[in-house]
C-alpha cells in the first residue's frame, strides 16, 4: 500500500488542518480552558463543531449513522489535534470508545452512538489499574448478581473520566488477574451507584480520574461483546487508541518543529539569524527526518489495521514507540533552540513538552512498546 493519502483523504486533511488551526488554536482552546480552571479541560462547543463536521462519526459504521471510515482518516484528525494541542475527547470517545461500541449490541449502540454522533456525549475507557500501562493484568472483578453483574475494583488515570457520560470498563469475570481470557467489557453510565471518581489535572492541563467501583450493579445488557470473551475486543480498543495516540504524537512533533523552524528564521544572534548556524541546521534536518519516519510508521500501522492484517499488532507498537520518541526529541530540541524563553509560559513551545509527557504515557510509553515489538518478533 502506498504511503500517501487518497484524494478524499487529502480533502479531509485540508478541512481538518484549517479547522483546527482556526478553532482549535492554543490561545482559543488550551490556554483558555487551562487559565479559566475548566473542570473538563476542554470545550464542549468545539466538540459539537467536530460532530457537525462529521468527525465524531469517522469510526462509526454507516449502518449506525457514522461515516464508516477507518484509522487512516481518524489519524488525520488526530494529527491536527496534536499539531495545535487542541484539548478534545476525540481520542477517548470517537476512537477508543467508538471501537468498543462497534462490538456491542444494537441496544447499546442505540443508547450511546447518537450522543457521540451529535457531540452531546463524551465517553472514556477505564483499563489500567496501576501507575503504568499494563493491560495484560486486569484485577477488577465482575461477578454475576441477579440478572446482571456486580463490579468491584479500581481504575487509574482515566482520561476524561469525570466528563464522560459512559465509561467502557474492562473487568475480570473468570480466571486469575494475569490470564488473557476471562475478560469482559462493560458500558457503565457515569451516574451508576457505587462509582466514584477522584479527578486530577495532569501536567498538560488535561483531566484524568482515579475511579473506584464498589458494588456497582449492572444489567446483563451492559456487556459489550461476549462474557469472558472481551480480550479480543479490548485488543481492538487498545490498537485503535495506541495508533490514534501515535498520530497525535506525530502532530505534537510537527507542531513543535514548525514553531522552532519559525523561530530559527526570526531570531538573530551575533548579527546573524540563528537558522544560518550550521550546527542548528543539522539538528533541524535530523529532527525533520525523525518526524517523517514516525509519520510513515504510523500511517502504515493505520493501513494495516484498516486492512485487518495479522501484522497490525506489531506495527501499532512500532508506530507508538517511534512517534513517542520523535515527539520527545522534537519538544526537547524546540525548547533548547528557543533558549531561555523556551522555559517560560509566555511561549507556546513549553506547552508542547507538557503534552508530550502526558501523551507518551497514554496506552504505553516507547519502552513498553519496544518490549512488545521484541516479544511479537519472537525475542
């Protein structure tokens, strides 16, 4: 498959780039919601605008009222979100939760997808239970109770959990904590009795929650997919979220690079533009190459996922690791090349570093995915 966009994808990219540059700009979104202490960390008006453009339905099938597109198209939007540091529940709602709901019953789809498509609802995924991303271990218990289930356990760093109308929760219905099988996914409404949240503001000003589930009672129709057979659906959700995060990381890297390149063309030292210094030119060229490699790896992972390839799992981890590494390099180089002002809040380059730190941990950092690449390759 060629690593370039089709005509339709190019049109989508042009629309997303212009919209995010205008409506999702740092001053209008990130700085505004951060400085006003918004409890959600993002703007619901922008979320509605994304829905009006059809973006929230990219990963929803046409039969369910969506656009029926794929990971490539969702990644186009995610890259522009990253480029502008636009705070948005697109990744958690329109990609991760939408992927889970795609495997749910008609009743659950009818209950939740209309809100996603209209921009009236926000969703979150509650998977991790420790300080690091370790989805192989699920200890939260779901035991049969009456005609449904009772959930008990805890989830950590659930992005947009406090703002979500529904949470996709991974729980264990059979086996031990480290077993691959015996996992079931549940759609848990935010106002369910027994569900409590402790919201915290992360370094990039986004809001995450530590969630406790204490005797949460759910009907059997809250099950997403099959009882005890949720690992396959969970893996699809993880792949979707990981490649979406990789696309956002590419956008973060590209945004930081563009800002740094502009500064190199404007800042003078010793009577010369600092962009004329060969050492800085070499560093900028190296950074550009790393970003392009990360973009290509992410694009390939998206294509393999859309095509149902057996190699998709491996390439998703390659993309997440490479994009995370490129974004980390981009923000460090950006701050350094800006000199002392790069450490001040007045300049936006430092905000890219903060977003990179939070995004790098989401769904596994570069070291987790490098290890996963080795394991999938037989090492």
